[in-house]
C-alpha cells in the first residue's frame, strides 16, 4: 500500500515562513489565523505520512531479508527419469541423484532438518504432461529417525489446488523394496510399486517415488497424485521443498 502525498502551495506572502506557529488562541474568523491553522495541519500531516512511508519501506525490507534467509530447500525432484528411484533402504537413507536434476536428499538428512532445526513447512509442486501445474502445501512437516523407520510423524494443515493426498500417509513408516515397514501383511508395497514411500496398507494416495513414465506410457502407477490425475496416472514433474516457517 502506498500513500498519496498532498502538497499545498501557499501564496508567496504567506509561505515565506514554514515554522510551526504558536499562539495561545486562534480566531477562526480571522483569515491569518485560519492560514496558520491549515498550514500547521498540513505540515504535521506530511510529517506523519513521511514517517509512515519510511516505516512501510523498512517493513518491506525486513520481509525481503526474512524471505531470503528462509528460502525453499528441495528434498525431492522428479523431472526426466534419468535417475532410478527403485532403491534400497540404505540408499534412501543416504540420498541419491543430482541436486540440480533428479534427486532425493536422503531420509537421515531430512530427519535432521525437520527435527533439530526450526519447524519446517512443506511444498509439493506437480505438473502433468498437459501443462497443468498444481501444488499442495502443509504448514508443518517432520519425519522420525531411522530407529523410528523415518515415519511421517507430523504433517500440518493443507492448502493448495492439487488435493490433499498426503495427509492419509501421516503416521506411517517409510518402506523400500528391501525393507517392508507398511501395515500390509500380505505384500511389500515398496516392492510392488518399485520405490520407497510412506505407504499405508493398500498402498498410497500420493506417491512421488515410483517409476518415471513417458507421456505415451503415463497410464500406470509412478509419480502419482490421485486427486490431480488419479492414482494410476503418472505425472511429468514433481518436487518436494521445505523451509523454516516464517
């Protein structure tokens, strides 16, 4: 919001002295007293507006500094299929891929960032092959330690247009093809869906670590978000980002 500056041009004979005039009484029926009154009012108004504008600029600068200090950190990115996400428990724990390309930061590092630092919020960005982009944001995100099987311990309030397909995974442990921590007694969802995730018994609603599929082969599980393009339709792009809550 910006304020409109108001400038008053007084006749030369009345504007030669811009000091605040002090008189014990002002006679409003007197033209000179009226000029004194209005001049002082506008001088004080301009002072208030000037200080308000300076305060507004200071607040904007503070906000920009906070934003720069609390930028988003990518913890997962899928974009072209150059990196396989059908990985072992140890690989998901340590991380793999290229931070500038296909990438998974590593569960241990994500656990440390979300547990020992300031509270973190999560942003999920999704794109399909038709050029549509959706997002899901959660105002709190924390996963447990390896001893806790990197469980999705906290996931805050949802906001966005992708649909809330992650909250159903809250509280579930991380499962990989070689370590079955889901609550399905008849199968390992990590092996079935060829990747690591916080699977629940039947599988998933949102799943970003499945096989990368080309546009012509996108009708199948992979990088999936049920509320956006159904559970069995694979997306073109997915990214998970975290940052300290402002």
